[in-house]
């Protein structure tokens, strides 16, 4: 799942640094992702994983890092099961 998240971030995150150089827990915002880009990332994640982020997950901390996005996706997957 982490690899899929990274692919979406490469396409939609508009990062100022190479995503491959970032650890999973590195701040995507410190790496240059804007709030506008995070919305694009969220929409791409929803399309790719056929999910919808609930309102309580629409906060900066959920999209802070590859790890936090992966955790959120796994939590949504567990809820759906």
C-alpha cells in the first residue's frame, strides 16, 4: 500500500524534493506539499482505493506523511471489512 501511496504522491503531491529520498515518516508539508496539493492527493487516493475519507479524517495530520496516509487507508479498509 505504501508503494501505491508514493506513486500517487509523485503524481499529485507537487513536492519540492524527490519523494524517493524521503522516509515514510518524513513531513510531506516540509517537503513542499501545499494544502491545495494535499486535496489533489486526497482525491487521487479516493479514486485509486475506491474509498471516501470521512470528515474526521480531513485534517493535516492524516496527510502529513506516507506513513500517516497509509495508516488512514488501512483504518478505512478495516472499517469496510
